[in-house]
C-alpha cells in the first residue's frame, strides 16, 4: 500500500468499531476453527500480514495461536495499538516485504490482500509472500469472496459511497474468487491444497443482529452450515486458501 493508503489505515485505526461483539466473536471462532483444521499449532517462524483485527479482544487471533509470530501492518497507528499484546511487530507494505528470502515457515494473511485498487497489487503481494517463505512454507490466505454477489455489488460502488453507507469501516479493493485465486496462487509459485468458505450470514443482516445472543449462538452457526452445500461458494463472505510454496506439503 502507498503512503496515502497507510494514512487511511491510520485514520481507520482511530475509529470505534461499529460492528457488534457477537459478530466479531463468531468471525474469530470461524477463523480459529479453520486454522486448527488446516494447520493445527503453527510450527516454526510465522508472519501475520496485518494486525487490524488484533486491535480488538473480540477479533484477535494471535493470543489463541501457538508458535512464533511476527506481526506486520502498513499502519503505524495499528502497530502501536496492538502493543504489548503482539511482542514482535514490523511496519511494512505487503507488496514490498522487509524480510529476507526464505525467512518464514508460514504466513497467515487474513483479508489483507483485498484492499488494493488494482489487481497488480495482489500479484505483487503474492510474489513477495512466496519470496519470504521457505520452499516447504505454508500460506493460509483469506480474501473477500468475489463469487459472493453482495461483495461484487459492494465493490462496484465508489469508495465514498461505501463509507457513507457504513457497509464497511475501511477501504476495500479488488479481490478474487476461488477459481481466480487458484490461478493467481499458481502463477506466484504456490500449489493450493485446500479451498474453504467462511462466514455465510448475509453481512448487512448479520452485522446488525449479532448483538442479539440468540442470533449469535443459534443463527450464525446454522447459516455457516452452507459451507457444506453447493451454495457455500456464493454465500461465503471470505474464500480461504491453504497452499504450499513449490507444491511442498500437498500429500500431507
């Protein structure tokens, strides 16, 4: 992200989170369940590509994960806000990572690469993630799901309209579907081992009703069962990829 974009994230970090804690708790658990299913306890040295969700106790993933982590964010305000909960922090741009080749055993990238204005931003970021991974390195990537009609409609709106409607509290950008994601990852030097789909409640409804405990406890988990159906690839807010550099680990 450019310096102006970093400035936008500095401003966003200062905003109060308008989404209910119930929605945040449910989203966090969905991510933790996926990490447990696909990776278990991360081994070796891992990078998390942004720290925005680590600002909130209802969203933070790193306190629930084992392993050795370095957290990175483009925003100095976000980086400052997560101290001391995240002990090792770097400020940097995922398209120009400040790490040596092969520095990490794994990367967790949760909705970091779907904020660029142009597709080339995703291409650059994936190439950088491949560069810093060991040949056997693992990438768990989530992106806004372009196969979801609501995501496509939202992204068709001008950014000013998105912010004015409060559909999202931060800038959004181009993203990928499961099919285009597979292609982009292969071109970057990854082999995709798994594809998954996260958070199936309609976002505009779920984020407004999740303050009700019955909706959080009963309806959100029930709607997430759509992941096991043919509709799942269209209803999911996020598409997730588990992939390995140079094809390592596919047979595991």
